[in-house]
């Protein structure tokens, strides 16, 4: 038709308008941006052919503005929106009160003002939009065929104003208007899906405000209904996915069902990847996905960040000049921290290499977009001259198009240039993809990989500081050896596998040996080795590790004199090790020096320093520890103050915030015990609960939180005698002592304290506490590779020597005499049984299963040889390797024992004797009358008791002051 209406033909404007309308409809169905650009070109020509005074100018102005508005939605160009509003304003002036199309102009201008309000936040825009829609509604009374559209648009404006001003009347009216609009629309109406997801969004907002479950359930159902009305590639499916994701998120926030979070993430993923929706909206969906994944610690966070970068890169590349690309990037100014947030997320996911790459990717984003027009291709010319020439020609065409587009002032010409630019860009991308298929060119124009960046650390480590909304971290890009050690240490922190820590220490020792005295990086490697040894001390309690760590920290501090940029770190680390040694040995000089070191470190980290919060926490810890020993109340009060100051500096998502929370809780508990102020213990409990809420279920730090939470409940119980507090304290003892990813020494202490508390307060869990203690002690001692080291480990718990007898006494009081006998035997033979696993006779086993007996004997011999040889090793690195090897053999030995115990008649293989075994041993001689065997043990926690074994019944006899009464 257009060909039949050449320039000058009176019907050409109408033909142009009809063709542009068909193109925009096809764009809405298929999402091809070229259709939209061509539509705008034809609309501009139609307007130019209808000057002021022309009868149809208002229609053509309106249609051009509509096309520009659609392109703004797709590409986010602010100039398109400003031009659209200007055109809508002119069209409205041409349609005064009484004009039959005034209602259409009112609605369209209102929609554009809403879009500008979303981008710039000017309240006048949204207020005027609401006013325009109310006028339009009066022009479309009940019965008007377009009343449903105006109701929907008015509701949209009210909902958006509610989001900004939080006026509940706006939200309630919006929901009512959406419902009225939905009732007016037939099931087959082409725009009905918009009502459905718009009403869904409003109901979600009200659910967040009122927590009425009916609202969120209806919101989810409405979104699901909208999908049924839309083809798979319809652009509006993006909005349905996004709105449904928000609905599932809202329900998860209220009900905490993991399935809702998973569904929310899946819908954000679909929204961000929907191919026919514009990049700006898909980027917003990806950012929302990343934010929600961070807030609720979903595993997809890193994927969400990566999606953001891909979309952002593609979006910016649709622009044909550097200026327009800069405008596109600033439209997402709230996402400027995205690379740092992504790197922070990668650190928390233990993907340090990816974290370094993400920082570089974000830092170089704008540079890389420009570089693709001027990257040197000398290497490519040598490898493939034809492909290099093709790439250079295409790059030149893109560069010329970009430069010329910057000088074009005519909007129609600019649109044509943009279309041509995108066509050239697609060809350029195809050429780059072809280049990347060549050997040695797979990373052509891509951000550098970790291995490339690590080359910068060949003369010493490179430190990258990352401060995101969610955490503050430092990545050390080390030499290859130290890199592996650091990664193993981080994996141990997350997963608790002791082999990772031992291997980390081995590599750290080798790194130190490669940097002798006088080497610039020796202080860093000394510090890292000491840090790893301190971790192993916390996990296994080896005193040698602590002494070596302190020695290494001292040497590192000497290499960092006053004025050294890392002196504050060495002061902090040495102070922490001295606090630990004071807790073990009680030398007041250690804790006094630790306080002094922390005070010096604090002067090096003044207000505003990124690590001041850490030093405040550590100083408070040292003061609290000194208070526990010397009972100086000034130390305790200063500790509470320092903890509070540290907590104020830590953001909610700081990965170390939980430590300050439970440390402050412990200090408040101590002050409550001293001053009996209820506010202290109530706050202590709340702080611990907040710490638990911030930690994953297997995080090692949860053990410490349970430790201090039980202390808080126990402190309150001692004052208020509420049985619920005692039950809560016991439950936290139980959770702390059984936490699988924390070291045995701390868990054994927790179990011991549980026995003490349960005995003191007569709680029914005492016997369970004793049993937990023995299980943990046995597992702890089994990690040692020699009899000497096992004896040292056992000696660390000298305070619990009477525990077997105390446990047996408890069993007697619980009328569990059989278990009491087993406990006495278990305690009496604990050390013997640990040695016996190396030399137990297996004659019976050889008869029942020779192959299994041979496997067991071989493993026992290897374990025995490893244990004997390790006792003679003096070199620390060799001892660490031997310990790792020993644990590996022990695991194989334990697997063999488990297999043996699955055999019939061998279920008690190597286990302490059961009551029935002991009773058989006491079988009487048939030639003599039975007489009891007498065994008397003294318990520290109860009356003296004796268990007397008789062939048929077990009786209890009490001795001491109460005997006569019995």
C-alpha cells in the first residue's frame, strides 16, 4: 500500500501510520528491535507530512509518542521518554475538553509520566498522572468500551504512588480499581493478562503490610492464570515471571518455606532470561534475583550476578556511541556496586578465583566495551591473516558508525543509524566468536582469568580489598603455593575436614621455607602459617601448635615495626594467640600483654578504618577474659562498651558479625551475674538468637553461639528458677556438644559443662550428657597418632578424671544399674581400649571370616607402625604429614571394624563389655553357694553407692549416713 502512495499522495500519512502500527504489533509479539526502529521511522515521516493545523496531526503525534514509549521500555533511553511526553502534551492540547479522543491522550500522557516518575522520582509527575487518569475515567463512564483500560491505569498510578509515599488508602483503592477493571474484561481480551499481574503485585504489597494469607495466595493464582493467556515468547511473560517471583518471596518472608524461595528464584531466573523483553527490565529482574538470593542466602546468588553482567554488557552494546553507552550504564546507578557485591558473594562461596575475576571484570567493564573497537590484533594477523582483516574491517565500520552517530541531530536519521549499527555489531560478534575458536585465542577480548591475574603476584602477594553491602573481605592473590594453602584453609573453615587444615599447614611451611630471612614477603607467610596453626589448635587442642603460632607471630611482628602498613594485623593476631594461651595456662602476663597489643592496634585503626570493628571486638574479648580471672569490674564494663561499639560498625551481612553478637552476649551474662540487672540477660539471649539466625546450619560458629546461649539461659534460671530456662539451657548444651563441624576440644568442654549443670540442677539429661562426653573424648583421642600424643590430649581434660564414676553414680540414681556397670568399665578401660585397637586378638574372627580378619590385622599393624614411628619424629612438617597419614589409616581401620561388627556374634567387637558380658564373667561356681563381688568407687557428685551384681536381680545398697534409713 505504501508503494502505491508515493510522496505527495494524500493517503501516504495514513499508509505510513498503518504500516508502523503493524510493525509495533509484530515487535510486541516477537521482540525484534529492528521492527520497532522501523515503526518509529515511518511514524516520524507521517508526523512530518501533517504540519500544525492538519486535521490528523494529533493522531500521528500520539502514535509516534506511543512507539517511542515502547522503545524506552525496551532500551531505557531517557531521550525517547522525554520526546514521548512532549509529543503526548502537544496531542493533548490538540484534543481539548469535548474532543472525542481526549480520554486516550489523558491515558497515554499519564502512562509516560508514570515511567518518568519511576526513573527520576519527581512527585509532581505521579500526582499529575493520577489526576489525568481520574479525568479520563469521568470521560469513560460505566458502559464505555475502554473504561477497563483507564481503571487499570489509574490503579497502576495509585499503586506506584503508594510504593513511594506509603499511603494505605492509595493501595486499597488500587486493588479495588484493578478488580473492577478485571470484571469488565472478557476472558479472551488481549490485555487481560496485564490486569492479572498488576492486581497480583498490589495484593503482594498489601500482604507485606497486613500479613493476610488470602492476599498472597490470590496473587500467586492470578500470575499463574496470566501465563495461560500468553504465548511462550510474548514479551509480557517477563512481567508475569517477575511478579510471581515477588509473590513467592513475600510468602517466604512470612512462612519460611524453602519451596517458596526456590520458586521465587526460578521465576526471577526466567524473567531475567526472557528473550523477547528489553534488556532494562531483564537487568532489573536479575538484580532483584541477586538481592533476594543474598538476603536469604540462596545458592543461586553467584549465578544471578553473572546474569546481571551478561545482560548489562549486551544492553550497553546496543548503543551506537560512547556517550549513549555511558547514559545506559548510569541508568542503573543503584547497581554500581554489583561487581564488588558479586566478588564478595564468590568469596563466601569459597570461589576465590572467580572473586578476583569478577572484581577485574567490574573494574574494567567500560574499558572493555571500548576496547572491542581498538584491540591490537598483531598476534591474530600472524595466526590467521584473513580473519584478522575481517575483524579489523568490521571494527572500523562499528567505530565509524559510533562516531558519526554522535553528530546526528535529526531523530529519524539517528534511528536509521542505530539500526545499521546493530546489524554491524551482530556481524562483529560473529567474527569474534570465530576468532575464539582458534587455538590460543579462546579468551580474545574477554576479562582476564585468575591464572592471568596471578602473574602479577610472582614477586609477592597482591591484596585486593572488597567492601560490599554484605561483607568486607580481603583477597590475597599469592604465589601458586600460598594460593593452594589459603584455599585449603578456607575450605576447612566451611566444611571442618581436618585433612584440609593439615595440608594447608604443610604448604604454608613450604612457603615459609622458600622465603628466608630478609625476603620482602616472609612476614606474610609467617603470619599465614601461624594463623593455620591457631585454627588447628582450636580444632584439636595441641599445645605445641599454640606455642609455635605465638613464636611465628612474634617473628612476623618484629618484621613489621612501627610505621609498617600491616603492623596492626600482627598486633591483633599475636594478641589473640596470647589470650588463648592465657585461657589454657593462666599466666597473667599473657593477658596483660594481649590487652596492651590490642590498645596499640586500636590507635592504628582510628574511627573510619575498615577493620576498627575487629580490633574493638578483640580488645573487648581480652578485657572480658581478664575480668574472669581478676574480677575487676572496670574491665567488664569497658568490654561491654567496646563490644557495642564494634557491633555498631558491623553491617547486618558482615560474615563475622555473629562473633561480636555472642561475645557481647557473654559479657552481658557476666554482668547480669554480678549486678542482677534483668535487661542484661534478656539482651544476651536476643543477641545469641540473632547470631543463630545469621549462620548456616553447619557453620562452625554455631557451636560457640549455643555455648553462650545456654550460659544466658542458665544464668537466668539461677535467679528466676523458671524450669523452661533450664530446659532451653540443656537443649543448647546438646546442640553445641553435637555440632558436627566444630573441633572436639570445645565440644568436650561443652559436654562436661552439661554434666555439671544437669547434676547441679537435677535435670533428667545428666546421663545423656555423660554418654556424649565419653563419645566425644573417644573420637578426639582416636585422632592422635601416638600413645604419647593421646596421653597429652587426655591430660588436657584432667578436670574430668572422676567422670566415669560420676556417670555410674548418676546411672544408679536413675535406677539404670546395668548401664552404671558398663560406664564404670568404660571409664576404667578407656586408655586401654584406645591402645587395644592396635593389638586385639582375632582368633575367633579368623575362624568366622579369614579374609576380613587378615584385612583387620594388616590395618592394625600399619596403624601401630605409624603410631610408633610418629613418636620419634621431631620435625614439625614431617609430624604433620605423619598425622594426616595416621588419620587416613584410622578411617580405613574403623571401616574394617564396622564391617566386622555387622557379622553375627561380633556386634561388640572392640567395644567395652556390656552388662550381660560382665554378668557372665560373674557366673557362680555350681559347687559353692553364690556370693557377691564388691566394688566401691567414690563419686564427687553424689552419695557413695555400690552396685551389687547377682545372678538374677540387680540390687542397690547405699552406704553412709542414709544407710540405716534404707
